[in-house]
């Protein structure tokens, strides 16, 4: 008897739950807002909220409103990849361009060039548009660009270095191993932060035809340079990481740092920080060129209101809204017009980013590029941190990436 | 008739029913994959290919329109058909103003695609895909109104260059199938009834009947599928012949073959057979007997059982299946045992290479052995000290010693990582004070390994201590008193009384501890992060890297996980047997 009563009540509550979930919602499809996911925090988030308010209170015309949803950065890409194919994702989202290739291939993001005009594309900085292209399609409208810069502590470095020879000289003067003081700090075992040297010495990862060039003389020279500055007589503290970069620079233990805009928020107000583009590599005369990443608004391929979505994207990346973001959040925005504004021009940090942009190299957003990071980081670990020879480490990285490329192509079945 | 008997019969029938259901589902899926889909797709493909061929011969707008009319004169099912021409290139490689070269809506010929129209967006994207891939495109999509449409597109080539794209959109109709699906269900019902009746009235015959039924089902399934395949071929031939006549040429209409996918059958039928064999060997009867005996227990177990099935069994089976697939851009392709071969053959890497499976396995085994040894030794030693009746402030010590265990282990791991830093870490600081050389912990395998082991020992010994402490307290005091009376020395007391009496409690703790350590992801990932060169990675972190850092190879990672499972499964089996032997001895 007991068990039967238990079963009945269990069934009854189950039925209630089912009814509750199946009950049709009152909201009509047309009234539903467009959902926009982003991973912005603090100032950038506030600025984005302002632009969305501008859309919701008038800018939208007959289009639906936008509803913002903040998603933590670490989980963002995986959530998009998991939720979108099943139709649970957002209509629009803001993310860096480095996954564009994967998402385009998996048909997670929508090509948007259908709605574009030449005049509209001209309002953006070309490199940021380039970053969001994959194949012959455009997959997002750029919001901002990001790259690394040379930050320096104005108190410790009165005259910031403009060449690598200068950097070495100034760095040597500032380094005092016993006291734990160093000239320069950066995450030297990561390709992202090593890229400026790689490009400055004339190296590259892929050429225009997609051929791999990891193991080249220029790449060896760049790695030897990084090994020299990170070595036992160098100017970089051992075992540098991103966290250590911020900590050491913030506490004045290290006078210069190669880092990105994310570091600025972590520094105390009273620290006098200068930022300039990365130096010229003395032996080649070329600029050290960091990777440039673009953040863009992308559209889910599963969105039900794509034309509306594009109108919203266009509004949020318009010159007016970009200027608002540049002023309120000090974001290096992707619109050309915003950089003509006197307030933006007067901002030293933003100007440094703009100056660096000229020399920055657009990071590839292809699936192939994603296979490069891990083996290349391993080579850097061996050479720059471990002090081993550069040529064999790079040859092995090239070999390893080649293998990954082949094995990932092998599984692809041609329809 | 006995109640037990009826339950047994019902269960057998249930087995038979599910076997039939599975094989029916397999047949249906397989037919859907091979026949129906192809029948739906093939006309659209053929018309697009024919249109592309015809337009390529003479591509001026009026003749393109004539070609379109010629190709579509017999095809009433086509909803939309058009040829979209490629524009001149602009400043941006992605910007193209496409216009209609020919369209079934004659008014649109020559017009530019309309930016407000969702249909035009679809045509535009199809043209882009065909252009970038350089080959025909086929997509099935159910847009807003949820009606399935098929879009087929083929490139129109002129002088070796992509000139335009021929696009056909159809709303597929139900294809002609030689036999409807209902006989399958009828057959299943009949088998269910047979099994029920046989179980009730002819207990011996029911096994034969179940088996006969399933074999019959499988045969029937094959027949049905081959019928669908034949219909598909006939349909395709008919369409092709018509098109060849219209074209008046023998131009090739390639891209029409659709290979049937028999995977549903290959997996489904054996599964059905296995289930029916289980029924045959009386698993159902035994289960029924046990269920009748412990009815309340089973009823109470249902919610937990369902939860386990949902949260443990389902992901496990999913992972198991994933190991046989290769993942690429959201698509999974069956590759059989390739992933396992790649792992177990060492992937052409020498044995000393950190990415070689056996190297990683060696590191993992070493890691587990060293850790468990240290956990047990330190834990046991501390437990013995804490047991000392003369010790004061025991509670405080115990609380302090359990603290490392109580902290979230990733926080501990991150703190230790900081402490092992070359320049600013506490460990090197202490070494310097003592007058030793500073050590670069993460630049060689041995030191990185020591750093990992140190961290994990710090985390792991409290558990063993708690287990040992509990077991020590349960050893009766009179045994020790007897030993003291006999004048046994302390080490003898430990080896002949304490240790043997601790064994029953320590053994499962050691097995559990080694399984935890074997898969201790957090410590390896956070402390050494595999440095240097991935050599201090263990199997589980290696699997993670394949899944998320080296090109989304989920299949390979799942295969790794399965291998880890097999290793641990046999380890615990052997450990169990050993413990039984030692208990008997």
C-alpha cells in the first residue's frame, strides 16, 4: 500500500512539472528581444549597456529590442559551440575573432556580407574587417581591436627604448638579479607574446598560400633573441607568466612590460605608466609586430531574425556608438571616425594602441592556426625558458603542427 | 499460476519487445539514411547540375532563361529555380553584388538580389558556398515555417572560371517506398504476443520463439531496406533519363551518387540479438525472481537508478561511442578503431617522446605509485603519533592536519605553484637561506615531477591519516596488552598486530586513493602544466589537451578516456583479488 501511494503522488507531481514546462508562454515571437551575449566587464560593460539603451529607446525603429546577457569569458567559446547548434544560443554575440574559422566551418555563425555595402565597410579600419573574414565571407562587424604594447614605468624609465638595442641597454641598467629587479617582463613562453619578435625578425607562421613556415632562419633568430633577453644574463625574470607580468609591473619590480589593454585595469592609479609601440628590431630594421585581434559582433546561424539582427549589429558598431565606447571605456574601437575625435586623440594610451595598429599583424582566425599554439609554446618553453637550441625545437614544432594538420584533414569526409 | 511466473513471462516479453523495437528503429534509420534522403535530394541535385551544364554552353541572359525553361518544363515540384551570376570584384573580397541571370520569376531577371528578402539571402549564401568550395552544394533546411526544403546548387563554369551558380530549391514530397513501415510494428506486436503466450503456456518454447522472431525481423528488415534502395535507384534513373532527353546531350550530371549508410543496421541488429540472447539465457527469469523477492527494495531504488542512468550511464555510453568517431568542425565521422590504433601504436613517436602513449602511461603509473606510497606512509605515521594516549592537544593537531584536505584542491595547487617559482617562490627562498642552489623547478622532468608529487602529497595524506586513525581506534586494546605481557618489542607489535589488523580498512582506501591519484587532473594541470614539454603530463591531462588544445580531437580524447577506464578497471579487479587472497591467507 505504502509503495502504491508513493508512486501515485510521485506521478502526480511529475505530471504537474510536465504541464508547467509545456504550458505555452504568453510572449509572441515578434515581441521577443534579440539576445546578445558578451563577456565585457566593468567599464566596457557599462559602455555597451549605454549603447544598447540607445537602441532600445528609439534607435531600433521597428526592430525588436536587445536583451544583454553577460557570460564569463572563460566559458564563452565553449558555450557558443555547445548551445548554438541546438538552437539555444543567442541571436548575437561579441567575441574575439580567433574562433571565426572554426565557427564558420561548423556553421555556427552567419556570413553577413549579403547586407553589407562598400560604404559601410569603409567606416571600419581595414585590418579589423580583415580579421573577421574567413574564406570569401565576412562573419562579424568589428567593435574593437587589441594588441600588445610596451608599457613602461615613467619613474624608472625616463627615456623608453625605441629599438631592441636600446631595450637591451636600458634593460641591463635596470636589472639587479639579487634584488629581484628586472628590466622587462612578458609571458615569454607563449607564442602570442613572442609574436612581435617573430615578425620583427621577418618570420611568420603561415604564408599567403597557407604553407607552414614555423622552422625558418628568421624564426630561429627571433627565438635566439628571446632566449638572450630571458637567459641567465638577460633582462627578463625567470618563469614569467601573464599574472607575474601584471604583479611585477604593478609593484615596480620590473620597469617595462609587454602586455595588452587588460593590464591597465589592474594597475594602481598612482603608478605613472607610459605606453608606446613595440621597438624596432635593430638587426633587421623592422618593427616588432604583435598579433592584432579584433572583437566583433557576430550573428548566430540559428537566429530566427537575421535582418533585424544585422540592423542591431550595424547600430551598435556605428561611428556614434563607437565613439561613446571609446570615450566611456577607453576601448580601442574599430571605427575610423572615432579616432578623429579630439578627446580620443588626446588619450595617450588609446593613441599608443592606434600607433601600434599600423605595425600589428592580423592574427589568423583559421582552424589551422589553432593547431599551432600548443606546439609553438612547447618550443618556446624548451628554448626561451630551458635555454636549449632553437633550430631543432622549431623543426620539431613544425613537424608536430604538420602532423596535426594532416590528421585533422584525414578525418574530413568529402560530401 | 504463480505470480513469479507471470512476472518472468512479462519480462521475457519485454526483452523480446525491446529487441524488436531496436531492430525496427535500426531498419527505419538505415532506410531514412540511404533511400529516403537520397530520393528527396536527387531530383534537386540533378536539376541544378543540368541547369548549370545547359547555361554553361551559352551564357547570354536570354538563352539562360530558355535553358531554365527547358530544364524545368517537366519539373512541377520545383519551388524556386534561378541562376545567380557572379559580379565584378570589389575592394573587399567578401563584397559581391549578385544578380539574377535567369529565374523562374521572369520579372527578376537582371535584378540585384534584394537585401530584405530571406530567400535572396539564402541564394546569396548558396552562391558563396559553391564559389568558395568550387563544387556543387546540397543542403536540407527547415526554416522558420518548419517545412523542410532542399537546396541544390551547382557551379556554372566558363573558360575554366566560376561564372555563375545554378540554384534549385524544392519542397520534398514523401518518396515512394515499396512497403510501408507498419508491417514492422505489426511484426513486433505479434512477437510480443507470442513471447507472452509462450512464456505463460509453453515455458520451454519461448526461447526458440524469441530467437526465431528476431531472426525473422532482421531478415524482413534487410528486405525492406533493399526495397527502398531499389526504389531510390529507379527514381534516380528516371529523373536522369528525362534530363538527358531535355538536354539532348550526354553531358555528365555528376554529384548524384548518394551512398547508403548501413551503420544503423550494423549497430542495431546485433544489439537486438544480444538482448534476445539475454532473454534466452533466462536473465529475465532470474531478474524476475529477485525482483519478486525484494520488491520494495527495487521500488525504492528506482529514482536513484534513474538518476544514475541519466548522469553516469548515459555520458559513459556517449563517451564510449565518441571514441570511434573523428570530430571536425562540429561533424562526427565514424573511423572505427583508428583512434585507439593511433594511441596504442604510440602515434609514430619514439618511446621517449612525451606525446607517446606509453611514456605518459609510465609517468602516470610512477606518479600514482609514488603518491600512494607517500600518502599511506605519512598518513599512517601521523595516525600512530596521534593515537598516543600521552599526547596533549590532540584535537588541535588533528584539525590542523586535516586542513590541507579540507581546502579546495585547486587553490592549494595554485599556492604551491607560486611557492615553486624560481625567483619569487618560497621553496627556493628557503633553499637559499639554507645555503643551497636555487632550483628551476619546472625546467626538467624530475624536478617538475617532484613539485607535483609534493603538492599532491600535501593534499593526499590527511585522507589516509583519517582512515588509519579510525581503524587504529577499532583495534581492541587487550591484544596490545597481551603483547606487552609477552614482552614483544615495538616493531614486532607494529608488524604483527597493528598492520594486519589495519589491512581491511587500508586496502579499499589504497585502491580508492590510487584511482583518484591516477586521474588527479587539477594538480598536474595547475602546478607543472605538463612542463617541460608535456613530459610531466599524465593520461587524463593528455586527453584534455587532445580535446581542447590540439584541434578539438574529441574522438581521440574519448578513446584516451576509455583506455584509462580499462586500465583502472583491471587494476581494481586485480587489487580486489589480491585483497581476497591476503584475507584468506
